[in-house]
């Protein structure tokens, strides 16, 4: 139990009806989870409005209600608190409820269109190898030192974030690396958190279904940097034209990294092969198991962050060389017949282009590149023809298929992808709605030394259609098919 007025510390209150000097049990924003003596925060969501469920929350035993608009009828014995912003209030309350756990460790946020998961996951891996107790909050999973928890969102809700940060405090975690999505920032899930630093990877076409304009998408990312304190660090990729924008209003110490332009941290790709690449970082060479220029940026961001957090430079280089790739990020399998299958989470035009550029750089020219790709439903539809164009232009054969159609028609999604295919590339494109059949077809078309790219879902082990998730693992699927073909 917590005293209500204590967990309201820092929340902007516009009106109070009832007492805040009462003990409450838990904070909820889902009325279905409310129990006796809980606080219910009414959130205006994109689909439902929590204000419609205030009565239901009270019937379930809510002791206090936080809302942006007080109801006409109020129940005796229940405290009603009016606030300006339900999302912001929820985040600050969650932080207070769990004892402001972000203050007790060094929390680093990673934002950008591509690379967030790789940078966060590999920083976790590097600091573990350095002997620290570390936390991770990512698209793939949440780690409390050695303990793994599943996650449903890139940036979980504020209650989940603070719950796990509190567990990290209890476990003695010193550093935590956290993916920070534009949705999470816009919905104020990170309010109340104290960041030791923030990293900007890059910005490209994504989530315009939600943010509507690219400028709004960029400016939402920038909020993470605007809110940093003067004791924190801000690290940005200045090869990206939006990199310096992130630093414009930050109070934090400004640091830059780049492969092409002058920066505080610089890298150069000396060699690139399927089994890794030779990098030169600030005049020191190291071999990395991660390939491609996009991974050179990731490795440089990791090096810079570790340096800014106080690790010794030569030790960082040693640890970087030992890092393993993240599941679903340029994860590859080579069959007995020398067919290379690559699975990558590339689900934006820029990410797909980066992966195909890397593949085309590594190939000798005699191999065929066969790309299997789809686009998610209920997401930014404007990128679909762009994805179709890139896949058909940069591959010898492109197979358009279903990704996670969700509530949309996979047939219509594929038709929108086909709209981006130029006339000279139409003969290179096949459209096979069933994803398993599409992958199987790619494997049947491939011969020795060919390269198959299965893009879009990466680490995901499911396919979502009409609210249902069925088991589907791209890497397992393509690996099993190629193995059976060998027999």
C-alpha cells in the first residue's frame, strides 16, 4: 500500500474532489485489472477512452480516480483528481510508486528508426562481458541481469518499465539499456525517468500512419534529448541529416559519431566479408562478427557509449570483437549446397535497402539474390510501394508475401507493394500470399551459392492475423526447408 499524495508528487493536478491522504494498493489504467483500493488512471487512447470505464473501475473497488475530465456524478468515498495529461500522470505516478528506480542506476535510452534493438542488446552484452550487472528493455526481451522476461512493445507502458527498473534495483543492476520508440515518447511512457544518456541512431521513413508527418516523427524523437539533464550525455549520428537536430535544445553534454563526416567518434570499414568486418575506430583496428555499414554505425555507437560511461578504451575494443549478432538481425544459415539464407528484421525502406546493399557488396556477382518480403497491416501504408520498389530493384528475384497482416487484407497489402515495381522489374516479381509457401518457393528457386533474404519479421516467432497469433519463425522455417532439400 502507498499513500496517494506521495505517488501524486510531481503530477500536475487541476482539481481534487476527496482526500489524497488515503492508502492505495496499485495503479491501473486498464479497468479490467482494477481491484479493491486501486487507483484508476483514465487514459484517452487511440482506440478507447478510459473515461468511459470510470464507473466500471469504481464497481471493481477503485479508491481513487485520475481523469482529464471529472464525471458529472461522483461516488462518496472515492477520490477524484483532475489532471491535464493522463499519460504523463501515469508515468510520473508509476515512477513514484516504485521509488523512482531510474535514479538508482545508469539508464541509457536508444532511439532512431533502425538499429535500436541491436545497439541496446549489444550494449547489454558488452557490459555483461565486462563484469557488470546489467538490465535491458528492448523489442525482443527484458533482462534483469540474468533473468529474462518477454515484452510486447518496443517501449513498454510506464508501469511495466518502472516495475522492472525496480527489480533491477533489487538485483543490484548498475546499467540499463532501453529502446525508446517514438510511440513511447509521444505517449509519455518515459516521463519521470532519469536518463544517464541518450543515443540517436538514424531517422528514415516509418510510423507515418501514427505521426502523420516526417517532421512530427523527428520532433517526437527529439523530446528524449530535450529532456536530458546537464549531467547526462547526448550521442548522435551526424552522418544522418537529422543527427544535429537532436542536439539543438539539449542541456546534456553533446557527442557525435560518424563514418563519413568529422565527429568525436569515427569509424572506417576496412574489410567486409560474410563472416565479419574489419573496422578502424578512432585509429584502432578491430574485427567484428557483425557485417555491413549499418552495423559499423551500431558498433561505433556502442564503442562511444561505453567510453562515455567510463569503460577503458582498449577493453571496449576487446569486448566489441567478442559480441555476437542479435537474433533476427542479419542472422544467417549456410546449407550443405552452399545456399545462404539471411533473416533480418528490415521492415522499413531504409533498413531493407541497407541489408540488400550489404548483400550486394559481399556477393561476387555470379549468385542470385532472392528476397522474400512483406509489409505489416494496420501500419504506415505509404512505405509499401517503396519497399516493393527496393526489393525488386536490388534483387534478382523478389517474392512479395504476407508479413503480419493484422486486420488488413494481405492481398491488398501485396498489391500496394506491387505498385512500386517499375516496368523493367515486373518479370522479377512473384506474389505468394502464404508466407511459408513464399519461403519454400525461394528455397526451391535457389541453387548453389545463391543468397536468400527473408525480411520484415526477424526475431518474431509468430504471425498476426485478425487478432490471432500463430507460431511462425522465419529463421527456423528457412533453415528446416533447406535442410530437407539436402536429404
